[in-house]
């Protein structure tokens, strides 16, 4: 079954409100009829909380999704610096990136926490983009497939049967390719995506698995996205650096549209 491609920007800790406004002004202009584009390609941005309102206002009516980059799995409480799923709902967001390698590495985000976040997000009707991926050492030790399978299986232990039936997206992001300019070759990425697809088929059955998007992330840019996005199990991209420049990201979205 043909899956609609999804290109999601990850702005990390970048941009002021003025910069975000300028971005959307240029980005929407470059895309032309944005509503028409987002009918064939899904587009989203994971942005910092200070930019939620600005990005929602600037993207209103375009079909572009505004997402968080993280959330807590508790609904409220003494968790200084955190943001809850009810707060994301209240802010009119549509989902959140979870388990990004930077959060796993710097903030000890575990597979258990990722699973709990996944569970509460989908129960609230929000879309989780669940990031998985191996480090350079793990790849060199031949452990890539085990690492990725374990990350998904361990997280799923904390996703209830009811929550499992709701939409989610997996982002395969080899850690060695994030922000480094090193990209997995389309073949390297497709090999891992195929293993993830097989795991999803074993877990959810063929029909459901064929609807689940698996994104690639790791130095994807306007020059290399076409080859990556042409692979059968690469359903889009989670894009860091190249999503900060409207020209680059618009070009990637239009490339994805051309492949749809
Ligand atoms: C990311 O942070 O999710 C990412 C893929 O970053 P970059 O595109 O800059 O490698």
C-alpha cells in the first residue's frame, strides 16, 4: 500500500519567534499552494515551546503539523522544566518527537520512558515520532539491527493494547549520521527500514504494518533526499540542520511531492 510521505523538521534549540515567522513566510511562499502540497506530502516541525504559538499562527490553514520535541509521561506534577501531554493538547499541538538520540544521550531517556510517552501521546490523540538508531560503535560491532529491534520492543512493553492500535511513526536515525554530514547510504538505510518493517509486521500484522511510516534521519538534505526517499521502506525524513533553511526544506518537500 502506498504510504503518504512525511517530512518532519526538528528545529532542536534553534530560532527566536521573529526567525520562526520569517521562516514560515519564505517556506510557504516557496511551496506555492501549500494546501495542495500537504495533500500529497505530510509536513511537520518539532519546535521548542517558546515557538508553539508563533508556528501555529504562521502555519494556520496550511495542513502543516506543529509538534513538540519531547514530553513527559505524567499528566502533571513536580517535574521542573518538563512539559506534559495535556499541555501539548492545550497548546493545539499535533504530536511530539520522542526518544531522540540527543535526549537518550544527554538526558538519560530510556526505552521505558519512550514507551510511556508513546502510550500517553496516542491516548490523547497525538502523534508520536519514535526515534531509534545505533551509535557508530554499535554499527562497527555489527549490532545495528539488535539495537534498533530492542529499542522498539522494549518501548512497546509500555504501550497498552489499546494504545498500540493508534497511529505512530518510527524514525530510524543512526546516531553517527546526526548533524555530522555523514549520511547512511540509501541501501544502508533501506536495510534497517526493512528489518523494522518486518518487526512491525510480526507485531501488528501485515495490513497494519503496511500503513506505518518509517522515516530516515541523519544529515538528510536537498541533495541526497531523492535517493533515500525513493527506497520502498523509507517513508519520509526527520530532518535537523536542513529544516532550518526554508529553501532547503521546501526543496525537500517538493522532491517528496514529486515522488508521491
Ligand atoms: C535530527 O536531529 O533528528 C537530525 C536528523 O539532524 P540532522 O538532519 O542535522 O542530521
